[in-house]
């Protein structure tokens, strides 16, 4: 066997992902050593509670609650605790101690990425984070390295496994939101606080990371428009199906070019209607898919497991091997390029198609009033479908009806002002839903 130099690896966290990383590191040590050019010695595993049940059978003597001491003297620190603190402090401590860092922590990178990358730059360390967006799917390296010579125009994708699992089960089986969320938690897909998944925070963090890399721009989390899936109910899913759509939580990152050539970006996360014939409609379970459109490369699609302990461990270990190779070969890390620093526009500037569902009085002139308000608001109607909900037996004309209006592309600000006017018009009983239509 080759006499490799030994690199000391510290693992922080042994939950859904960390336990699988430790297991694979121990099981495949010799093979990983050949790939990395170094023996990877798992020096210890820092956890919160030594007695917690683990998903893998790991040597008890490796466990400690003293992350700080474990980090000192380590060559590579793998942070899989999640959350901001103490992850931030421990990552900065690892960098200051001379280690390279591997992390899957999108919450940390989306909020304190600049601080972490600057600290790493100062000491010539590298931070690897392939698992921080779209789980097992290689998307960070393609954006950072493979597409470094191209200009990314648009990224559109499903980047949260938990919400895709929930929406897919609701769509295909009519499952109940709360039941499927509990299953996603049991399967290790959900964040420690699943609000991060269902309210779109996790997807927004990933969108910020992807947009930063794609557009060479620092994208603060508060520049990302975020809506979650908690308002999506069985009726909306059924109505989408009826119109030939499926509802998906999408992350959209776009480069916008104004008439004068100036550029800006739009980064947003929301549940949207996707045509059932679109490839994103066939992304089932906890899978993710990311479409990247680049000027020279054209359309690229990345697909695979977006969550799950062992799947994510694959991406983490790929980073560990890269970190080990760099450690052995030496040299300064590539750093993050944010030189373009394009401004992010608010959601009101976005141009897309919409589906507006209204409950209206079913009487003469209502359709004309609704059409008039849309026209005044510069929102052009593409399709209209009316279904009678409740007819008045005496007049046959004064019950309620459901109107589903599909629009041509419109500006979000115009659309939202128009919907406000519709709601106040006197002919609309209720705005049932307003959903964007993405993917053409
Ligand atoms: P878990 O909640 O399953 O595990 C977290 C681990 O960190 C536990 O072992 C816990 O210890 C330990 N930990 C938490 N706080 C502390 C602390 N203060 N001190 C020491 N140890 C601590 O998380 P996951 O494995 O699901 O996720 C880990 C990271 O990977 C997160 O950043 C997540 O966003 C990311 N990620 C997760 C994916 C997934 O599918 N689960 C996919 C992609 C990324 P103890 O066990 O003792 O409580
Ligand atoms: N909770 C996240 C998800 C884990 O469901 O996608 C993967 O980042």
C-alpha cells in the first residue's frame, strides 16, 4: 500500500448527513486515500449529545462535545451541524487554525458567506460547499469552475427536496400537507426547523448562493424575494392539474439587461405553475433539478437527489477529497469572484405570466368589469375559464362563479396593483389565488 501522508479530519455534527459522512470515510478509507493522495484520518466527531441515536454504527470513542479542541491541529474541518451559531464561530476558528473547511451549511453561507470567505482568503484557506445547494447534485463546481468562461443568463430550478416531496405527494396521491411533512422529516430531508423548508427560507439561501456564483455578485439574503408553500392547498393543486400544470417551489435567478445595456439581477423563490410537459414537472419526491442557461453553452440541466443523508454525504466527500488534494499540492484557493456586483431588483420589476383565480358574482357585466380592470392595469388576458359554483334557481344568473384567468407576460407591479383593484371592485367575492407561471 502507498505510504501516504496523513491528514487529520475533524467532523462537526453526526446527524442525517454527518453520520453518513463518517460511515463512508471509515468504510472507504483506502479508496479515498488513493483518490486524495493522502490518508484521511477521522480524528473525532463533535456532537451536542453523546447519547443521541446515530443513523450509522460509529466508534463511540470518536465522539466528543468539545468541538473547539477537536478543530485545533486538524487539516480539514467538515461542518455539518447546521444553523448559524455555533457553526459560524467554529468555521472561523477552523480557518484561523489553518484548516480548509467543507460545509453543507447554506444558512451560514447565505448570511455570513462574505465573512467566512474573507477570513479564508486572508490565510489562504479554502471553503468547499458543494452540498450547500441541491444536495448530491454537482452544481457549485459547474457554476464556479466549468462555466467560469461563460456568462450565465438564467438559473431556474427546484432546489428544496422537502417541499418537492410534499408538493409531489399532494399532487400524485392527494396526501395531506402535515402528514407528508412528518414523513420528509423522518426521512432526514427536512431542516432541524422545517419552517426553513416550507416557508422557502432554505430555497432562498440556496438561490442567493447560486446567484452569487452565477453572476459574480454578492447577493444578500434580503435581496431574494421569498414565498413558501404553506398557502398551497388541495384545491390549488387540483385547479393547477385541471389547467395542465403542476405546482413546484421554484428558485429563479435572472440576469436582466435594460434598453441602455445596464445589467441587474432578479433572485426569487415562490410556488409557481409549471406546464406538465416541462421537464421540471417530472421531478418527483425529494429530487431537485436545476436549469442553467448560459450565453455560449446554451441550456444545461442538472438533476438528482436534492436531500437525504447518504446522498448529501457524496457531495461532502467529493469536497473532502478536493480539499485533501489541495492540502497536499499546496497553492492558494481560487476564492469567490464578486467583481461584477450587479444590483438586485425588487420583485415588482419581474416580468412573467400569471394565473389569477377569482370567485365572482355570476351576473351580467361581471366578466366585462374584470376584463376592463385587467386592461386598465396593462395586464393582457391569454385565457379565461368560468365555472359556475352556485346558481340561483330563480334567476339562473345571480349565483357565484369561479374565474380562472391566464395572463400574457406582465410586470409584477402592474399585476399586483391590478389584483388589488379586482379585490376592491365589488364584483369579486374573493381572490382565491395568484400564481406565477414559469417555464413556458
Ligand atoms: P441534523 O440536525 O440531522 O444533525 C445536526 C448534527 O449537528 C447533530 O449530530 C447534532 O448533534 C450536531 N449539532 C447541532 N448543534 C450542535 C452544537 N451546538 N454543538 C455540537 N454539535 C451540534 O442535520 P443534517 O445532518 O440534516 O444537516 C447538516 C447540515 O447539512 C445542515 O447545514 C443542513 O442544512 C445541510 N444539508 C442537509 C441535507 C439533508 O438532506 N439533511 C442536505 C443538504 C444539506 P446531536 O446529534 O448530538 O444533536
Ligand atoms: N432541507 C433541505 C431540503 C436539505 O429539503 O432540500 C437539502 O439542502
